[in-house]
C-alpha cells in the first residue's frame, strides 16, 4: 500500500513538473514571437533628411477639376520650391497680384522625423512670375481637404514649380531621393552612407539649393524657427 502511494506521489510530481515546463516553454515562445508593424514611410518618396511624401491633392480656385499627384510627383513639387523658401532671401518675399487665381495644394507625407501629416501650400502664376505660399504657423493636418490655413508667407518661386505641379518635372537624384523601401534597404546594407549620393547634372542654381536643403535637418529647423519669429 505504501509502495503504491509512493509511486502515485512520484507520478503526480512528474506530471506537475511536465505541465509547468510546458507552460514555461509556451510562454517563452509567445514572448519571442516577432511582432510586425507597418512601416509608416512605405510607398513614400523622399527628397532627403526625413522628408518623404505620399501624394498631394490640388484644388484650383477657378472651379477647375480637383486632381492629385502621385508620391513621386508630390516629392518633385516640394523639391522644386523648398530650397527657395528657406534660402531665397528677403527680396523674394512678394505676394501675387490679388486678381491672380490661387491654387491650393495639400501635400501628405513626413515633414521631418516622425511628423506625419498634411501641409497646405498655395500656388499662383501670372505675368511670367510664379508665386508659392507656405504658411509657417499651420499645424499638420491628419488628412487633406480640411479647413485651410490662410495663404501667407508668399515668395517668388522658380519657374520649374509650374512643371512640377503639372507632373511634368523629374525628381533630381540627390541624397535621399529614393522610395522609403530603397532607403531602408540601403541603410541596412551599407549604413547611413548607403544612400544614393548621385547629383543631378545640368540643374539650375535654384534647384541645386532645393536639393541642398535636404542635407541638413538642423538647418531646416533653425531657419523655420527664424521665419516663424519674424
């Protein structure tokens, strides 16, 4: 009888130890299960230094049809004027004549590290001049089409902006002008220096400045702050 009791206790102990081990292994396996999250930059096109764009919505004020830009076209459009916006000097701070129709452009993307959302800019052209407004006090919107900021901070922009808005310009292949997927692959395989550093040949001075702005996020932040304080 005592022998049977001892055997029963031993078997019960073995069973409990086995169950506990199984629970421990299962819990460990659950903890080690990799979690995957969608890359927020997937499908976007960058112009350098954490500036990536997924598209744009163009809303003319003259009643013309609303149209859109692809991720690459939106990147080209921003690249065509952003350098002038930061480095063009005070002499280009000119508003368009009040009779010119103004086009609203809602641009979706990442505006610096982690700043995902929509910025609204404005475009007008006439008498051989191109004007762009990029309101500096606007918050990033969650989606295009919401209440727009007032068109302010106008400046005279390069003529290339018109072709870019019409989807007829090409992206200058400078550092950072890749899709997010290409960028992540390059930095994984070769580190931060793995990004494309090929420069566009034959680019005009204004466009080269637009490419240069993508090389320094710190400088962008400082100039942004300076412009907002004016």
